[in-house]
C-alpha cells in the first residue's frame, strides 16, 4: 500500500458512499411514490367526508321536512298527502336526472384522468399483483368480461379518484403498442343502482369513454379517438 | 390529514447509503429502500415519532428477513464475550488510527457481513459514537466493541488496513 494512496478509514468510507448517490430516475421514482401515496390518501379522505350523513344534503332536508310536517298538523292531512306525493315525484325525478348528470360527470372525470397520463405506481401484467399492491381499495379488482374480447396488454395500475371515491386506474396497450387505454374500477355508487347494465358511450374532450357496471363495480374505459 | 413528502432528496440519499451499507450492492440497496418505503407509507404513522429511524429499522429488518440471520449476525460465544468485557479498556477499537487505500474500500465492504458493514457506515458516515450505536441497536457496548475489535484484527490480518506505527503502541 503506497503512503500517498492511503487515507483514514473514516474518510475513505465516507468518500465511498458519497460517490454512490441515487440516480435521478431512482430519486424521482421515490419522490413520486410518496406523492402518489399522499394523493391516494387525499382521495380517501374526500371519499370518507362525502360518505358522512351530515354531508348528504338531500337526505337531511327530506327527513327533517317530513318529520316537521307529520307532527305539526293533523288537520292538514289531505294537503299533507298531496304535498308528500308531489315531493316524492320531485325526488324521483331529481334522482333520475341526477343519475344522468352523475354518469356524465364521471365520464368527464375519467377523460380527465386519462389525459393526465400519470405513471403507474406498480408495473405488472397481473391483475392480482396490482390488486395486492392497491391494498387501500375497498373492493377486489376484476377481470372485466367487456374487455375479454380485446387483445389488450396490461401494463400496470395506480390509485385515482372517481366520484370522490378511491378508485383504480389500470393501464393497457393494444397489440401494436401504439395505443394506450386506461380502465377505471370503483365501488358502484348506490345511486347508480337504477342505471342499465349495458355500457354507455360518450366522447369527452377527444376521449372516448365507455361506462358500465359489472360485479357490483362501476367500470370505465378511456382511449384517444 | 394526508401526509405530504416525508423524505426529501437529501434524506433519501442518506437512506440509500444506509441500505447500501447493508447490501453492499447498489441495485439491491435501491430495491430495499423502495420496498421499505412502500411498507412505511402504508403504516399507521400516528404512533411513529421519528420517521427516518423507523424506516431504517424497516430496512434492516427486511434485509435480515431476506438473509440467513446467522450469516448477518456472527454469534459471539459467552466465553469470548466475557474475556472482552473484562478488558474493554485495552481493546477500545481505535478505528480512527486505521488507514486504507480508496481503491480497497469496495473490496473491504464486500468482505464484511451486513452487520459489520452497517456498523462501519453508522460510525464513519453518520458519525455516531459506539455508545450511540449500542443504544440504537439495543446491544451491550461490550458486545459491540468486541465485534469491532475482532473485525479490526481480521482486516489487519488480511492486510486490508494499515495502522500508524506511532499510535499502534498506544
């Protein structure tokens, strides 16, 4: 060992580690991992807040209004019945219209998420692996029958938010590898019960979005057309 | 409240070096850090006071799980330990006196087991004292010093380390 070549062990060890930093892509991936997790937590927090009864304005007004009318006047029973019938009609109509609007809103959310082109959090061609990784989801990811006929290759998945709920975004590519599809799975909102099982198609900001229900989940697929 | 970025770039670099001290392999160190960070992010962090030491512990435990424990922690016999405990003042590992060629550091680290490499990293890079390391690892200081003493002797026997003549007699 030449005298000029040697240095104190402590200094040599410190230099050794300093010469081996994380690469930029590695650093970026680790920072993104934290950002994605924080984003998923935020989506979950929003979903929890929406699910709270005090935030359900329709339910609150309906219950309190009904209770007040019932206990305040027996003499207006006929009028009460008429008003109740009218209210029920309005509620049914509102729910029907809101379903239509919500489906469109969700399709817009899906188109927006698709256009964001966010990187997947887990790269895998196995739906089971992705399901294991996305452990915060309240449901199990499914292999959709609607996609069975398409020759799509699964690339990976990540968390996203649909209708204020924690959802999964799965990224696929076609056989040529030139076209990317994003598929969304979220627990079906209760007000979607009355919607047909058949897929609904719409074009939003140049994105073709198809929405359907399957195995208790709301699913959507988006692609650039 | 959703958490934001817990570990910034500087912290991640330091954690990577710690992982490197365990694995002695950059690719494995990155995998270890990535997997451990994922585990940490999914934990309930309301009871975790200090995130960085906690993540280090996850990394260490994960690494040990993937290795044979007996290879990672070389056992010290009771007799050996007692002998060293009685003469701690004589065997204080004077690592400060040791010299090495920069080119040999990589070879040196490859020759160490995970625990030895981790101890050297904590001492040299993070600049912990042996008292602090012993508390951190929840081991008796005598045990730690015995291990370091034995490590020093082995490396000197393998002619990887040189020691200044003037201090050798101290």
